[in-house]
C-alpha cells in the first residue's frame, strides 16, 4: 500500500479515526492491519517466530483452522475446547464465515492468516470477553506472544478511545491489558497451534498444554496493580 498517495493516506487516517471512535468495526480493523504491519515488519515477525522451535515447526507445516464443523462442535461435551469455542461464537453473535479465508503461500501470508482465524480461539483460551477491555486483553496477549505492530497499534487506539470516550472504564481496560500481557509472557507459544486436532480436548487440558494458568495470573494481578486508594476526587471522575 502506497501511503505516499494523499488519497490513500487520507482514507487510512479516516479509517483509523472511525476505529478510534468505535473499536468494534471489525472490517476497518482488518484493513488497518495492512498499514500497521507492512511487508518489512512481517518479515521481522517471521524471523522472530522462527527462533522458537514450536513456532518454526508451525511455519513449516502451516496448520489452519479451516472451515469450522459447526454441527460437530455443538455436539461435543461441555468443557471441551470445541464446545467452548462454538458457545463463545454463538453467545457473542459471531459468524465465523464473516472472516476472510486468506491464502498462505508464504510464511508471511501464513502469519497473517493464522492470527486472524485464531483470534476468537485466543479469547476462549485466555477467558477474555469481546468487549473493549477483553479485546485489549487479547491484543496484549498477542503482543507478548508474537510482538506484532498490529497488536501495539490496536492497544494504542484502545487506550486513546478510553481517554477520549470511555474514561470511566479505564480501570477495567488497563487491568485487562496487564492480565493479557502477563498471560502471554508466562505461556508457551500458542502461535501455530493445531486447533483442528484439539477440538475434542478439555479446555483446561489445552490451557495446561500451553502454560495458561488463568487462576495464578488472576491471583497475581492485585499484587501487580496494587490497591486503589479511596479518593473522593477519583470517585467523581
């Protein structure tokens, strides 16, 4: 994308402004990824991921989520990854067919495609909701795990949205961001997980497989964040 073109630059600035006002604009967010993660940044991400044996194997084998077997997932027992995932989609009114099915002919293409199609699975693994706080938590988890400029850009936009439009939600959003970062730093690499092989596994077993100890991190957060003092001026904010 040529951002030296005034028309293109204006369009992307307008797109970013819309996302800043309404962080739920999925298509705008997907389109912004092309700006926030240009080809040179993607190559650096691939190089960084290749340093992990697990991620390097995923880059070579390129497991995909693919078209979801929705009826099969609904029939799975409660507590399995697949059942938790389909429940997450239906509870939040999410249509898996709304996401574009991207080709993955190169490692860079695969990183983009796999992160896009795994996003809601990361919600399920980390326990984050789909509100703005939850999205910030997942992006903080992604930043800690993969280190993409896209995640950092979304976090920056989310904090700007908090400052300008939702300052009363600052505590919940910052805590979700901190929780996502700590979860991502403590966990094993989740990128490239063979999701289609894990649907019938218990969700807690999958979390343990990737070192996602949600209870431990949730217990740690009050220590990291510290107590909030009772300040009348703060209550009035």
